[in-house]
């Protein structure tokens, strides 16, 4: 995980009074990397004046 993302995530958890267990940050890394990849794809699309129609997909893991 990018060090700055790890620091922000750790600070966010600490702010809420949470401390990640061993292995939690690795799981967060998988989720964040998937989210960031999907965001990159979304931002790369030129929709012009078209409106977005987001879709919820519960099978987010892609496994």
C-alpha cells in the first residue's frame, strides 16, 4: 500500500477510536486498490453531456 494512503487510513481509524488488527491493513489495501482502479476507469471515460447511471454490484471482489 502507498505509504501516504496507509498513514491516512491509520489516522482515520485512530480518529474513530479503532486500531487495526494484524492483517486488516492488507485487506484494506485490496479494497482500496480495487476502488482506485475502478475510479481511474470511470475518470478515463469522456461522457460529454451524458448523465451517469451508477450500478451497485455486490460481487465487488471479482473473484
